[in-house]
C-alpha cells in the first residue's frame, strides 16, 4: 500500500481534490440550487472579471469548478498521460478558472478545435492535450459572441461554436512560436499566445463596430471557514508529500535550487513527494500574503491560489516566487494602485509566471520583474475587452520579452569585465 501511494500519490491527491470540490458544493447548496446556479454560470458573459461566488453563490461555483476539473481529468486519462508537473499545472489552472470564467459549455468548442488540429496533422491528441487545456483561456470569447453579434440567438451560437473551434485549432502552432519569444522565462506560454490571438480577434470585431467590454463582478468579503479549510487542505498536501518522500526533505531543497525556467517539471526531476510539499508551501505563501493585505476571499482569489498551487509542480517555488511577489507589493508604494485592489491581488498570485526570472538572475531582477508585471497587467485587459482569462499570462510574456535581453546582455558584460579584472590581477602578480 505504501509503495502504491508513493508511486501514484499525486494522482490520488488530484482525485481527492475533485471529491472535496463536489463535497463542498453539496455542503453549501442542495441539488436544485446547484443546477440553477450552473445554468446561470453557463448563460453569464464570463468576461474578466466574473466572480462565480458573487454571481451564483459558493455551492454552484464549487460545483462548476469540479465539473471543469472532471473534464480536464477525462482528457488526461483518455490521452493516457502520466501525472507529471505539467499535468498538475494544466489540471489545477483549469480548476481554478472554474471559479471565474470557464464552464462545461464554453470550453468544449476549444477542446474540439484542438482535436480537429490533431486529426488534420495525423498526430495523436496526446501531443496537444495540454495545449487544449490551457487554450480554454479564451473560453469567454465563445460565450461573448452569443451576446454581442447581431444575427439572433441561433446564428450567434453557431458563429460562437465556429470561433471556439478556430481558437482550439490555431493556438497549438501559435503557442509553439511564442515559446521562443520569452525563452521559457514565462511559465504561462499559452496565456501569451492566447492574449495575442484575443487582441487580433478583438480588433477584427471592433472594425465591424462590434465591441466587447470588460465586466467587474467580485465577492467583496472573506469567508473564515473556507479560508481555514484551504489552509487545512494545504497542510494535508504537505503531510502527504512528506509521507510519499519517506520523511526526507533533501529533494525539496533541491527543488529550491532550480531556476524554474521552462521546462522545469519537478515531478520528473525530484519526485512527486517533494513536488507536493513544494506545492503546499508555495500555495501557503500565496494565501498568507492575501490574508496579510486583507484581500477579499473571492472566486478569483481561490482560483488564482489553485493556479499557483499547480504551477509549483512546474517551475515555481518559494525561492523564485517570493522576490516577484515582493515586487508586486512594493510597486503599490510607487503607483496609484493599492495592494488590496482586485487587479493587484490577482497580479500578486499570477506574477508566479515570471518566477524563473528571479530563479535565474537573482532577487533584485525578480523584484523588478514583479514591479514591471504589476504595471503592465493593469493595462493589458483593455486590449481585448476581457476576452482572455490569462491576462496576467499575457503580461508575463511581455515582462520576459522586455527584461531577458537586457538581463542577459548585462550578465555577459559583467562576466567579461570580471574576466578582464582577473587577467589584470594575474598579470600584476607575475
């Protein structure tokens, strides 16, 4: 039994999380409320920011997140993919956005679009499953077209489905191209490619006089019992990871030494036990920061926490996340934004996407990356009318594109000067 848990513990933990989501949903609402709430979620616009806690209540929001997670796991199992760090990141970011933007209807056309791409290129779908899961960042685009087009319900719906298929078909090759632009220093590659595609589609719609507008639906309160429950969940994750790792911390310390630059799959490099401990610690740091700044415990906040938790299996850890998080916080002393503004709260979680910059270049560049991210992300959602859920992912891509050439040039110059000084000292000694 112990060997089975060590081998498949991460997979078991993921399915236990799914069961907990369903259980939490049922504990908040009876079946009729859940059905009515999920229906309202499906019919809502879903553009940034649409908080399902505020829109329909806790029960339906948890139930919708569980349904989205179920679809993600079905795709993983159908493709027979192992539970690696990338698997965990893909599943948990989808689960997180099940609290604000994704539902069981608006993600399906995008998935089928990627399936069509795989069929057209005579390639197994397993090669593009992760892209399909991340590509649902444009799920609100599918929903939005049913509201803003002038062709009636059925005409709008048909065009929305075609658009979703198009998104799923185009993002796999586009994402392969954009990965070379930020050179792995942004963990949210599809967020960058998705934002680029969303911007293009937004401009096309606007040229025809059709324009999408961002929304702001936000649960402005905390829920102490839920917060305590999340802390207990993170503690259980750490203890399970410790058990899987036979009580040893050495491999966890090894994770902290990785820069985190993609592809950094901690499950494959250091084992599932150490990875789960790292996920718990990184998630705890993110949640504690939110509590210290008195952030609302809204659907987006819980969804962001799931994302940080998931990507702590694929590039993020305390050593590279804390500097960029500090950068976001320090920026609030220099800009017009407050630390507990909704946008800045979300940025503090999603800045984890540029954590590899701190991991590779050090604390000061990491802080600067966090500060730059907090500035860019507050502007970028206007570029596509809230149609890209991974707005912070788009911003992370730009932070990396702007900073990495300068940092690499500085480091090369520093090494050259260091070598020249060394040569001079040696020549004087001779």
